[in-house]
C-alpha cells in the first residue's frame, strides 16, 4: 500500500500523520479504533483494509472475531457500546458528515464524546486516502493479512 502512496508525498504524509494522531489521541480504545477503521473500509469496499483491520482487531487489539465478522457481514453486534460506534460511523459515512441529530444524541448517550465525533471524521479522511489508493492501484493483499481475506461487499 505504501509503495503506491509514496508517489504522492503529500498524500502519504497526510495519511501517516492522520493515522498516528487517530491512534494516539482519539480517546478510543485500540479495539474501538479497529471498529471505526473496519466499518469505513467495509463501506468503501476496500478488501485490503477490511482484511488488515480484521486481523489487527482480532490479533492485536483483542476484538472478538464474532464482532469483526458481524461488521464485515453487516449484521448486528451484541455489545451495545460497540454497536453504537458501528452505527454512528456508518451513519457519518453514508450522510457525508451530516448525521441526523438523533444519531448524534444516540452516540453521545452510548458514552462517547463530541470530540470522538470529530475523531471519526479524521478516521474517515485517513481511510478515504488509503482505501482510494488501494482501489486505484488494485493493491494486492499482503500475505500476513490473507487469513482474514474475503469480506462480503456492502449491501
């Protein structure tokens, strides 16, 4: 992925800076960060990033495979707080940043903050850069991520 992104130094630098800031300062747990990245990657139809974030979520962040599988399949998640995060991230994606007031209220009522709304916007920006770059260059999946390949496309 980086080998293609490097052709635009500004794109790569923006991606790396935004990604690092989201990881370090979003206020989301590592598992929640992977949920956000996985939802966006799925909605963008990026097989590379869906596979990568599924593996990272399960192996590094301790997110249960049933949660990542549910996100990948577009099915319900039992954990109500994570479900709120999935739903709000999906809503932000599909409304292009113009969610209904009720969606914002539900997200905040689930225990998240107004800052975290903006952090999801940052994640959307970062994932747009990487997802689009992968689409444009048909980035082949790294072997390390192949164990989580084969997501279902969005409905």
